[in-house]
C-alpha cells in the first residue's frame, strides 16, 4: 500500500512543481540569470510556455517508480527498525529511527534517479542556437563589404542546427554513446549527499509536525494538518539539499560542450572561487517556494490513497 500511495503522490507532485524546477535548474547552471524573474521572462520570451516543460515526459514516466520506492523503503525500513529495537513493527518509533529510515530512502533513490536527473538537467538547460547562427551569417566577410553587392546577399550555407537532444530517450542514448555509463551517473555522488540527509530531514520533520498538529484524542492530523506538515517538510528538506543540488546540476550539465569540472570537489572549489559562497544557495528561495505546494500535494495524496486502500482492504 505504501508503494502504491507513494507512486500516486509523486506523480501529482511533479505535475505541480515542474515549471519551477526548470527555472531552478537554469538559475543554478547558467550564470547569466540575475534572479528568478529574469530567468522566467527570458525563458518565456525565447521558448514560450513549452520551455518550462522541457524534459517533463521522463520524470512523469519514472517518478511513480521513484516515489513509490522512496515511501515504500522508508515505511519498510522503519518497520524493520521498530521490530528489531522494540519487538513490534507497530511500536512508536524514536526520532533517530525515523531519521535513519529517511536516510536509507534517500540513498536508494540515487540508483534510480541519477540517469533521469542527467537527462532532465540536459534538456532543461538546452536552448536553441538560431540566434548565434544568424549572427554568424550576417557577419561581413574578411574581404570587406565591397566583395559582394549589397543587393545580392550570399545564400545561407545551411539550416541552423536545432537542439542537440530531441527528447528524454534520445538524450539518454546520446549520453550513453558519447560519455559511456559514467555519463549517466554523472553527479551521482553529489546526488547521494543531497538525497541522503535531505530525505532524513524530510521524513523527520513531517513526523514531528504531524505529531504536533494532531488534535487531542486522535491518532492522525486532519487534512489541514497534513497539508501544513507536508509543505513545511518539503521546505526544510530543500533548505538542507540546495548546496549539493547546485553542484549536482552543474556536474550533470557539464557534458554539453567543453567540460569544466573534474569532479565534485573541483566543482565546489571552482564555483565558490568564481561566484562566491552564495553560489551554493542559488535557487534556494525558488526551491522553498516550489517545495511547499508540491509536498502539500504529495503528502495529502499519499495519506488519502493510503487511507482509501486500508478502508478497501479492511
């Protein structure tokens, strides 16, 4: 039941938060953007609404599996810990039990999400090169303006190339062909650091807030309590995760053109040296703004589906 409820909740969360996720990735990987609104305006001006949904199909197809594994791993790990420590899977877990189970959930995610994260980041940071090609075609030749009459412009050499990746599957195939299996798991160490402690924070803060928001005489919070607890848990988790998320995004985007980073530590040192310590918190406000509604939806859907299935099976 936990696996099924997690899958449905995850899909609903992606539907709510993907456009802001695209903005977040572009802010983190492209220094030209001065802020959230600058990125939103520039993306809309150049790519319209579709630009915010680049790479969406792959997360929608895979998020049900990933979210299912996340919630299922957390619940099963917590049950085993409680059974081992207290003799019963239904015993009330301590905060350390919840933290360890959440951490295990984050670690398991990495093996499933790394290739899809690479494809998502590459597609989100991919832009058309028509403007650059047009500029090159308009540039005068080395022999001077008198080399060709102004009334007879030279024909275009060829069509301006489109984007490198035509879609998620083409992106994955191209990365695997050009960079090998390591390319699909680029940034996985940063992803490991990001998801491990952020999911520990995520599930711990949700459990603590649910306990605080549960009315006296009841075992669970009401819908409003779940919404608030889920939203706040998402914000706290992303506040913890953002520094490693920045590094992860830069490492995964670093396969387009010349490579800049030799590894995680080199990426951290180079980014901080060139842009200051604030670079590690790029997209923090956007992450938090996105996390609240997304995780409200995730947890309220998860709890609703779980209760519905329990009612049907009882």
